[in-house]
C-alpha cells in the first residue's frame, strides 16, 4: 500500500452504505510474513485486537456449496479450534479450506480475506472475545490495508454469530521469587 490517499475497498463501501464509522490503516506488506502479529506491530494495535478471517469448510457433505463453507474470525494471537467451530455451525466436522480455493471462492488473496464483500456470502462466526475490545482491526479486503471499527458494528455488518472458537491458551503461572 502506498502513502497518500487510501483505496476504498468493497468492505469500506458497504460500511459507508450502512452508516458505520471506521478507519482505514495502511501498512507495508511483506509477502513472506503475512501473520497477524506482523500486522499488529505495523498498525500499532495489540495482537488480541487484530482479528484474522479464515475460510473453513464442512467435510460432512452438507449439500449446497454456500452452506459448506464458513468464515471464522478469531484474534490474531489465537488458534482456531475446528471442533468448536463445527459445534457452533451445527456440523460434524470442519477443516480449513485449501489455500488454492480461497481466492476463487471469496475474491480475496491470503492476507486480505474478509467477510464483507466476499464473492459469496458464507456464514461467519466470530470468536466471543471480539466483544472485549473498544476497537478491533480486520482486513479491509486488501493486503496492506486494515479496517478499524467498533466490534458491535462489525458484528452487525457481517451478521456474524458469536461463539467460542479458539483453543485454550496454556500460560505458565507467574511465580514471584522472594529476594
């Protein structure tokens, strides 16, 4: 993304149409490092406020194509729990969609996937921790451009279903040593 005027994406235009306020924040893209951790550092937000959007699919043969795929929106410092997503989506089993299928199905490339403005309106599930923040960041639909907005507005715009979607973090207890 170049300095100067920021490019409005389909997601931004859809938010404009809904009367939802947001900020666009550009960052320098490193194609070898598309991680949420890198994006968080570049846009100056804590990693837990930078949400990544993953495309998943049911592997139980649900029927119509648009019901086989789901978006999962999770904090950048978390890992998707596929069993929890399957439970939330009411299917037996879910897996990450093949990378080769992401762009043809969504219209977005890896590092730029977002729920709004996707080629097909797949159901979206957002991790329940999204509501813990005053502001979140999600891809604006283009590598190098993040969209910052209120989580309630994001949920309203995307019609995402809230669910517990992440694996439990194993954190070592802090132990104070008397000196």
